[in-house]
């Protein structure tokens, strides 16, 4: 071998070792950088002769299968976290087990009628019944309003999350365009972080091509693929008033099936859980008002009048539940007796108090029906808490797997650095 070829081989050995040293130094410098994937220099081989040591290829050390699994499990974790947070808010609105809760206010309402039955001529007892009726009305109204307000907040949150999704998709699309020209490891790490953020918002499927471009779909619809991208839009249905998230394709929108991530949770609670809770609350309010009015209108008050309702006529739900104007202004109009001019007769008041024991709401007593509603929500909270804790362990295990593959070990990198420096010194002789 000629002297020039020996020098050329040594030069290439120095160059390749220098690349390896730089790569290792970069790994050490980025040991705490979020989203950084460990690099290695792939030296394609040693060919003695005209070419000497050949090639430098910076490789990101990763396993797509683990990354895809982690993305899928992060989608579920985000949903369970959101479920737990929002359902805890719903539980708080219902106020259990505070004194101001609907169940406690209902109990006070029934007890006031029982007290009036024992003192049917008492004006103070009538005033207490009226006051407890007003308190019950205010509680129904407040719970209904708070649930609607929460639904409105979720609506705004959905709009914001959709905007975030579209912003991330635009960034991924921009990186896809750059990757097509220059497959930079830094760009690919940046894109991985964006995909991670996207997975916390919405369920996604990802496919990565050999040229580095990525295709991301949600609910069977493509969000971004190479230089092609779409955006999500949140729309309120004209049929049922529910919020839907669609994919905009040109002038038309296509349905998406969003089931996990923050958006999956928000959509399910906004369109199903809260409306179902409000529907049951409305049914409870209507049934209660009808049952009380039916008994009350058959009784007589101190003025020997009959046919009057205790609650307002035509109550449609918890939002317009209220004591009648006549009773509100004059509690003496409250009926207590079943016959005219029956001194000391509190049978009607007792019958109203006893409504609490009757099966008048879907074959349940009023209290049992409401307790079932509370129990359902409490179970949802507990289920979300359990699933969140379990999912955190799943995600942690996958993160540990990913870090063992793609993370930087300082001890390992320092050992490599010493080896490369020794090789560099040997090649320089």
C-alpha cells in the first residue's frame, strides 16, 4: 500500500472517529432534553483501498413498536384523566354529601310537611313549608344551571382543543415538508414531541414511511400525510344540538369517530353524561311537582279553598321548578285537610309528606331515583380514578422501555467517549 493511501485511510479513520465523538458528546449534552432520541454514528464499513473508511450516517436509536404503543396508551390516559376531572366537577355540582345537597333539601322538605300535619292550624309551620319549598326550588334551579354552565365550559374547551389539534397538525405538516428534503434527527425529534402532544388530545393512528414522512389519522380520517393535511371543525348539530367534530375536506365536512384523548372525554361527557344527568334531574323535578300538586289540589286550606297547586303549573324541568306565586305570597293558602271546615285535620299534609315513600319515578321513590343518579356519577368518578391510576402504570412501563432504548445513559456514553478518543489517538499516530 502506498504512503498516500495509508495517509488517506488514516484521515478517514480520524474523520469517522471524530463523527462518533461528536455524536456521543451531543448525546451527553442532551441527556435532560425532553424528547431527545439517542443518536449513534453508523459507520457502514471499512474498505481498504481507494475508499478507506466509508460513510457517516447519524441514526436515531428507537423502536417504532414501543413508540406506537406509548402513543396509544397516552391517548387513553388523557381520556381517563379528563373523565376523572370533569366527573368530579359534576359530583361537586350535585353537592353530595353536603347539607346544601338536593337529597338533604328534599329530606327537609318532606319533614316540614310532616311537622305541618301535626300542627295543621299553625301559620309558622306553613311558612316553614313554603320556605323549604322555595329552598328546594332554588336547589333544583342551581343544579340545573351549574350543569348547563359546565356543559358550556366544555363546549369552549372542545373548541380550544380543536384549535390546538389543527395547530399541531400544521406544525407536523411543515416538518414533513422539511424532512422530504433533509431528514434531520432534530426535526424528527421535534415531530415526535408534536405527535406525543397530539395523542393527548385525540385518538390517532400513525404510519411512518422509509423517507421519514409520517401519516396521521383520527377516527378513520387522515389529518396529515406527507405534504397533504386537513383540519378539524367543531359543529353543533341542527338536529339534536349536540357538538360534533368533523374533518373539513374542501367545501364538505366528514364525520370522525373521536373516542379517546382529551377530546374523546370532553365529547362523551358533553353530549352524553351531562345531558343524561340533566334529563334525569328534569324527570325528578316534574314527577315531584306533579305528585305534590295532585295531592295538594285535592285538599282545603284555612280559607276553605281547594283546587290550588303548591308548585307552579306546567313545570317542564329543574330549571323552571318553583313554588306557585299564590303560595309564595300567602302561605296560609297551603292545604292541609281533606275535608272542608275540618279543624285539626292534617291528612293532606301527611299525604304529601308520605309521597317520599311512594314509587312515582320509573318505579322508584323520589329519593331512590335521585340516589341512583348520585350513585351512577360516583361510580363514574371511581371508575375514572381506577382507570387513570392503572393507565399511569401502563404508560410508565412503556416510558421506561422507550427510555431504555432511546434514552441517554451517561455511564454508557462516557465509556464510548473514552473508547472513541483512544481510537482517535491511535489513528492520529
